[in-house]
């Protein structure tokens, strides 16, 4: 994909700047949704199947995702590339802006709040875990639960709290 200009911001926006691409990446990263059906049915925003198919093709063409070969009886699995993993700080920055300037439910804001509280080291830890999941990298040893495990626990606790409040 050749960008319309040599501007690096333009080049990034041409790949990531539409509404759906970042949401697909969010779902791959935080929801570990790596198959078309999981991305389609798990979309909180209700992405249409033709839009999802188009965005997956565009993200693969841009080198953000890879698409595994679907053999008979199996579905193609999408994986992040290193370029895809490097979108996490962008998504993190957008999420911080959203925390400050937009409304949302406590349940859906909690992951971003945890990431903000934990800071840049936590984002790096998440990226390392993504490299293990998507690139087959060797896991870095650390004490206690991993970053995604902590995020998911915070989300589950907030969801339970929302359920109790209803």
C-alpha cells in the first residue's frame, strides 16, 4: 500500500484511520479474537460482515495482521505481526484520551484505567505477551499473574459489580 504522501502521519492514518480498523485490532489484542466469526459476533459495535472482511484484508495487506492458511475443515486464524503489536501504544493513547474526554460504562473503561494506572511498563508487558501469543516468542519470566490475566480479572470484577448494581 503506497501512501498518498510521504507524511508519516498520513501513512499511518491511511492504514489505521477508519473507525473499524482500530476496533478490529482492539478485539484481536484485548479479546484474543483471532477468527472471523469471533470478531464478527464479539463486536460490541456491531460490525457488518462485509466491513469486517474488508478491514481484515486491508490490515493483512498493510502488514498489521497475518492470515493463516485455512485448510479443509478449519478456519483461517489471524495473528498480529510486530507492526500490529506496535499499535498497542497508539490504542493505549487513544484510550487515555477517551477516559478523559468521553463517557462510557465502568465495565468497559476498567481495562484502560488499569493500563493507565500501571503505566508504560505494563504496556510493554502486554506487548511481550502478544509476541508470545502471536509470534511464538519465548515468554519472559515474571512473578505473579501476567498482564492480560490482570486486565481480564479487573474486567470480570467490574462486570460482576455492574451485574450486582442492576
